[in-house]
C-alpha cells in the first residue's frame, strides 16, 4: 500500500497575475513568487543585481504556475540601499512595482518573534496580495521621484555632508589640543606657522607626532572649506539661472523674511518641487511632524511626532520655525506661538514643532495658491 502526498490545490486567483517579493541583500537576493492566497510560494535565490537571472526566474515562475508569458507581474521590495533603480527597471519591463516603507510593515508583537529572510519574503508576498485586492492601508508605499528630481538633491545633500565633516574635523582638532591642556581663543586657525607658537601646559612645544597629525587635520579642514565654497557658488548660480520648477519655488520662498538661501533650496528640492500635495495632512505627514496619539480604553496620551517622513525637511523645518518667530514677529503664526507657549522654556520647545508643521502648510499654500501667510512680510529686495 502506497501513500500519496496531499497537496492543496485550491487558492484565490481572480486576477491571473504573478506576485513577486524581494528580500534584497548585499551579495544575494531572495525572491518569492505566488499567484494567490493558499498557494505555496516558490522561493528562489539569485546573485544581487543580476537582472538577467531575475528575468529567467520570472519566466520560470510563470511556467510553474501555468501563466501566459505576457501575464502581468506585480512586485514589491522594501526601501533601502538599492534605492529606486530596481523599481525603474521593473517598471520599464512592463511590471507594476511598489517600493514599501520598511517601518510601515506590520510585525508580530511577541517579545521574541521569528525573523528570517524566508519569512520576510513570504510576509511581503501576503501583504502584496492584500494590497492588490484593495487593502490600501496594509502598508505605506514610497512615492518614487523621477531621475531628474532625484539628481537635483545631490548638491544640497553633498553640501550638508561636507559641512558636517568639517565640524567633526574641527572638533577632533579641539579635542586633541584639549587632551594636552590647550584651549585656543577665538576662531580656530592652524595655518602655516601657527602650530609652532602653541605651547603645552609646561611651556614646551607640541610633540612631533601630535604636531604632524594636527597639520594633516588642518589640511583636511581647508580642503572641505574649498569644496563647500565651490558647491555654494554653484547653488547661487542655479538660483539665478535655473528655470526648473524647484528653482522657481526656491526663489519664491527666499522672498519671505526668515527664509534664506539654504532653507528655500532644500524645501523646494526635497519637498515641494517634486510632490503634488492634495491637502495639508499630506504636507504634515511627509515631513513626519504629525502627532501620534495613543488612545486605548481609559489610557490616553500623546507619543510625540511620528518622524516617519523626510528627515532632511523635518530638521530644517524646526530651524525655520525658530527663524520665523524671530524675523516675522507680526505674523499670525508668531502671535499664536507667543500666546500659547511663551510661559515656559519647555513649552516653547514643544510648541515650536507645531509651528514647524503649520509653517510648512502655509508655505505650501503660498507656492501652490499664492496665499501669503497672514501677517508675514517680504524682504526689502522682494518688495
């Protein structure tokens, strides 16, 4: 007497589509294929970024599930280091792809939950099918910028990186000097000849090894300053001559008191220039400045802002909020802040986040509808 394996042959398949999920690693990618609920996924592993092998696996999966060669393919992967090139490739080959926000994927709430690449692929497959059948809130889908919009971000992001590296290097120099009991007054300057005049606590000159290291660190500071100067010059020229939508918005924002060249450029290229917002809630959500209440039974408290949006804009918007309070003292937003949060320093730190969110919404209305923020003033040159 022989026993035969029992296989489940009933599954949900009304769209006749192939569903594909990715787990992207540095050296290899794990793929998961299925055509509906109740069907055991087909799992495969391919070398990372091998698109030819990927196409072979897609064709093999269609044959395995009995689909036509021109059957539609719907895929997804988590946003990460691979960026958006894979999304563009899959879209150009005729498929529909989703780039998913990793933090929005639901997980088991057990204290010790299982997590492997295989489980991640299967979880993404299940949620992809749920999304395809209308459950849109199952996760958050990343809005993919165009190649041009993504490329315009390189300038200010590189500029920010260089400035942060310059600060780190100068702090490192100050730390090396403080380690020897030395603190220089005024602006840090270790140009040629200045190191020879620095003395230790006992009046002796700097040791040779420390002196050589400080000289190399100072050369790095000078190099970073030159690179920053070049990029800032390039940005000034683009602000004057560039005719793109983002550059035009940056010029409009810079006419308002309290918003300078750097703030207007980042807001335009990271936020307003490549997204078409439908309402104020979308503006606050993309910046990650929306509140996150916790209300369960009798328990009710606020958990703070979500921080699930663009971190570059979120940090900048808080800085712009403080500048707005200072340089727009007669605006409706400033008066509201002073009335609600001026009683204590702690309250001001909380209230400035609300100002940042309201300010972004006002700036969106200013750009899209030409509505001037109430009580705001333009710069003298704009007038």
